[in-house]
C-alpha cells in the first residue's frame, strides 16, 4: 500500500520508522512518505496560513500550497484523499479494514484553526476523525489511521501474528487476557486451563473471557455484529 501524508510537520512522522510499521516500511509492504506542504507555497516567505475572513481567533491554512501539493503528489487522482478532521466520520475497526483495501491513500493534516474550505471542496474525497475531541493538528490522528489501517494490509503483521483474535475482530468482542512466562508472578498464577495444552478447552475459556470482559467494560458492543 502507498501512503502519502501532507503536513507542515513531516518530521513528526519519524516515529513510524519503529516497530511493526517501521518493519513494513523497510520491507516495502508499505510505501510511506510525509510530504512537506510548505515546499509548495508560492509565497516569498513560504507562508502557508493567514487570518480568517470574517474575523475570529487563530490562523487558517491557505488553499494554494495544499492544492499544489496534492496535485504534485496525486496528479491523476489515484489516491483516496482524506482530510483529518474532528468533523469527519469516526474511525473504527470496520473503517480501518475498508481503507486497507485501497492501494493508495493520501492523508491531509490541518493545523491552526483549519484549512480554507475551498481546497477541501476541490480536492478531498472524505474526512476522518479519530474521536470527539480537538487535537492541535491532524498529524497524530493521521498516525493513528496509518497504524490502524496498515495492520490490515497483507504481510504487515508477520505470519506469527494475527488480528483475527484481537479486540473488535473476534465477533466484535474485546480480546481475552494474555499471559506469558513465568507461570507464577508475585503470587499470581496463570489460569490452569492455559497450561494443559487442551486447545478445545483453551478456546472455550478464551471465548468466555472475551464475553465477560466485553459485558463488563463495553456492554454496548454486545449484539452489535
Ligand atoms: N484534527 C484535529 N482534531 C482531530 C480529530 N479528533 N480527528 C482527526 N483529525 C483531527
């Protein structure tokens, strides 16, 4: 999958070079680049924001650098173009899976009080929010989308890992608790059933744990799928 992020702060995305996503980028499963919008500004000081028409607090990102940046990165509109915004559709497991089916995604990150509406109307296909709170910019939200989507891209989670057992995947339930060595820690033992090698019993125990945990922590998820 090809992912392009358009941002005024490309270095914020350096942290994607770590862990699972970092490995997927190194191995070529993900082709990722953070593109600096400022490089496309035609202003003599490379300004990318201005005061809002009609007054009000803060600054608004100007249309020209974003418009030119999008058209340089995606001249033939091969990418799904997404604007990160608290006004967007709320991110979910289903939305991550759906986005992972695309070959190319482009994420535009706003800053300050937002982006001139005209460039959104001209260029953007959809808006995505990561939750009902306002961040100072779209960058952290874009990283959440990249991580959540990439895990559904073939080959990103090695064969030893699976997302099918995880929370929201297993029939829309939360995941059962996990344990590893040692069998006893600070007087607390690993549940006996996990040590006996009986996979039918283990499966049954895990399903029951998932159900109990979901009922206790997220009753709204039960019966949703
Ligand atoms: N930009 C600012 N707040 C955001 C949010 N909650 N989701 C996505 N992008 C954002």
